[in-house]
């Protein structure tokens, strides 16, 4: 099965975002804000995937793809941290950046390019 870079980025980001925050059930301090953390983290994953989908269509460099994935996910993780509280900074930032790294790698390595006319 072959997915385009845009679809691969979106699917990978959304799935990893959900799995990332479902692991939060193992952290008792997240219990009061679990619903919003799951929602924002899945949204963060989808937005990371969406941003990587556009980036990967224009750039064919693995190092730049990895860097962009980390930066995009880190910025979006900051939004989740604002909602959950700064005490959970590293608990949210590190998995978020890992998510971005994986999405950046997947879109650059496994996705197929889509012609520009398909986006119009």
C-alpha cells in the first residue's frame, strides 16, 4: 500500500498523537485534565501531520524533514503545556518532539509525492 506524503503525514500524526496521550493514563497527576490533554494532543498530532504534509511536498531532505517535524511538534506541544500546566513541561514536550521526529521521518522516507495539480 502506498500513501501520498500528505495522507501519510496526517494519518501518522493523528494516530501517534492519540497514542501519545492515551499513555497519560499511567500518570496519576494528569487525571483531572485527561480529557483536555487527550483532545489537545490528538489535535497537536493532526496539526503536526498537516504541517508536515505541506512541508514534505516542497522539501525532499531527510535532515530538514526531521528538523521540521521536531520544531512543528515542539511549538504545538507548547500549546498543550499552556492548557495542562508548566509542571508537566517535559512530560508533554519530549513525547511531542518524538512524535514530530517520527512524522517527519515517515513522510520523507515512505510517502509518495503528489503532483501540484492534484492540490488545485
